[in-house]
């Protein structure tokens, strides 16, 4: 029995010593936490790849959308170069309310073209990430919107009432068709034939209030079916010139403002005359 008691006594003393050593070490220190990020990062790309000019600008804005009105916490404007590209938007951590909702707004402009994100990107709070991959799509330009409006009106003339007329002088013969809907004159087609010098086609489109929407002028060589030169001009609802294109042969350029004004004045003059010829 004495032989068994001695080892037990030694083991007890060893355990007591270990306990004292642990007590002297003090409480365990908590693990250090990584500092929270102070910027939103990610990538920007286009849904359909397209080249950007050096003048393109990328605008980023971190916005608190829980407040009314919304508050912009951080923003930046940079030249992105070509996309896809990486971005970083720093912000002050002290301005972040953990109970608020934050989104990243992204806008890309390149001349007349504007690209937008089809949705908002929540970031930072409420389980959202500090990193997002933004995919952007192009919006129609003002000239593209007008071209669409013109094409729609042109397709609709088949269901409109029509008035016709013609005139001639020593050098040419002119024939015209005016198309009317319930609002009045909406479209005029005018062709002037110069014989062996070819012909000139004019197409005039008008808004419901009679204001000029667009004018298309074509020059067609004699014995030819297709034009070799054309001018296109169009104005938005506010009267701003948003479409001005000139084509000659295979070259495409910008129609001069003075030439666009001449086309508009001609269209307004035609409207004054032919709008009074509405069919019964």
C-alpha cells in the first residue's frame, strides 16, 4: 500500500503545480480582429464590348439610400481607359451607419454615349460585400432616339390619309404626298426631277403639334435608283438639333448647323402650305 501511495502523491503535486502556473499566466487574450475596409473596390465592364475614347469618364458614388433625401458619402470621377477596368472608391469609416443601406452608383459617359448599370449594387452593410463587379449597358443617344421615332412615324404613314400635288417649271418637275393623321399633317414626301441632272428627294416628318421632327434630303444621279449623297437633320421636343449627319459617297460626316437650319426652314415652309390641303 505504501508503494502505491507514493506515485499518487507525486502526481497530485504535479497537477497542483500546473494549475498554479496556469493561474499565474492570467486570462487568455482575445484574437485580434482585422481592420474593416475603408474603400469599395471591384471591376467595371461592358455587357457588349466597345472601344472607349480617351475622353470617357467613369463616375462612382457611394450613397446612403436609407435617408431621404439620399446622402452621397463618397464619389470620384476618373478616366477608365479601356474596359474591363478595376476601381477603388475610398470612404471615411466614421460616416458609415451600420444600420443604413448603402449602394454604389456607377455611370460611364463617352461623348454623346452614356452607359449605365441596369441595377443598383448594395455594398458594405447588411451583409453586403465591399467588392462588386459592375456590368454596364449603353443607353440610346439623343440622335438614336430620334432616328427610332422617325422610323416609327415613317412606317405609320401607310395607315394615314393622303393628299397629293405637283408643279413644274422650266428645269424640273416636283411631285409631293402629304400624310395626315387625326392630329394633322405628319409626313411629306417630295421628289423633284431635273431630267438628265438627276433628282432630289425630301422627306419631312412632324410632331403632333406641327413642329419639325426630322428632314432627310437625298441626291440621286440621273438613271440611278439609289442616292449618292444625303443629309439628315432632327430636333428633339425642345427644338435642340440632335441629329446632323451628312453622307457623300462612302464618307460620313457632320452636317453643318447652317445647313440643318436651312432644311428646317424648308420643312416649316412646306408645312404651312400642305397642312391646309388635308383630305376630307
